C-alpha cells in the first residue's frame, strides 16, 4: 500500500451525474481505499474512475487529505451558499469514492476531524456511507452531529453471505455491520442497509426480517447492471464478480433478479432502488 500525505486546496466537491439526486456535495477524506483488496474492492465502481486513480491499481494506494477539517471550515460558507443558491440544501455524501472508516482512519482520524468541524458548522444533511462497523468508534461525535443536522447512516451489506467463493474476505463481518445498524437505529439515527452491488441471497426472507428487527429505516437494492453507471453493467462485467455470482445462482446476474429481491424486501421494509434509493426515495416502482 502506497500512502501519500497531501494538502489540497478544497475538500467539498460539487456533485455531478447520478449523485445529483443524492446530495449537493461529496466529501472524500481519502483518495483510494484501504479496503480495495477486500471483497468489495473487486467490483468497486470507483476503480474505473481514471481521474481519481490516475492509472494506479485499486487497493494499492491511499492519498490522505491532511488538514481536511481546516479546509472544510474555509470552504463552508462558499459551498453552503452555492448549494442554497442552486435551490437545494447543503447536503454531503460522506463518502462517494472512498471509505471514511477504512484502516488508515485509525492512524490519521481525518474523518473524525471532519465530523467535529461539522458540529461547529453543520451542513443541512449528511449521509455517512461505510462498509465497516468501525464507524462506531465515532458514535459519540455522530450523536452530537445529529443534534445539529439530519444524519443518515448507510452501511453497505451486499447480501447475507459473508463472501462469495472466489472473492477475498470482506472488510467487516455481516454480524458486526448489522449490529452497527442496530446501535445507530436505537440511538434514533436513520439507518439504511445498502445491498450494493446485490449478491445472490441465501435466504432473503430471513435476511430482510433480520434487518427490520435491527430497526433499519430501509434498504437500497442496487444491482451492478445500471448500478455501476452503465446500462448493461459493462464496468462490472470486466471484473470477476459476475462469473462468481453466476456460479452460485445463474439468475442473479440479470436485472430480473433484482426485481424479484425488491418484491421480497418490500414485505419487510421500505425499499429504494439504485440512485433513487441513495437519494432517499424508497417509493420506487419497478420498471
Ligand atoms: S469500501 Fe467502498 S470505496 Fe472502499 S473498496 Fe469497498 S466499495 Fe470501494
């Protein structure tokens, strides 16, 4: 892993594309991801973004954005005014192209410093998106932030299998991730389980019932087809994931599989689909 420390000129990115439905800005405390060599890194949509990777192999590098909290304070007025002038709210997706609670966070605490800065200068809304229960290390800070603004905790959880044969191990066990969802839900924070990208499920009824019991507000179901930003899922088709999924359940590589799972999930919880789901719209009708 090549770790590079850098100080940037800005930290808040005005979003484009599908993220426009989700928030006004994204905020990435790191470039690259320390989970890039775990199971989620194999199909990770971000690895196809050459502008971010600059040709580096996914999971081999992390650029650490030092002084991110000071930059947030400096950028806050300009960017919050811009968002409101555009007719919306100043809302932050944290994070769109990295994991704020990846292993290096234990050393650098860039994400923590940003959350602390946001308690002083809160956005109108923030979505905390992660693959790991290590977000709980910032539980107290997140509770304080939730007193100042709308906080949603999104935890990625592709399915009910710890991993799929042929994939490396996951960044965090399913049990720990569901436990984190449950803890935040009990604290009154809106939580969402993100099945992104959706894996073939062993026992969907049991899985969604467990999530409902954990108190999650809803689930997002995002198949790699459409979910990876291409109509046919062509980015993901370049990775090993589709073949691995096919070996477990041949039907799971088809969009009809997503629709079948959505119907089951709706018996237990509100469901959002792909980008609409990330935007908080859980009343999608199936195409
Ligand atoms: S944690 Fe997120 S950003 Fe990091 S490799 Fe996994 S999917 Fe990609």
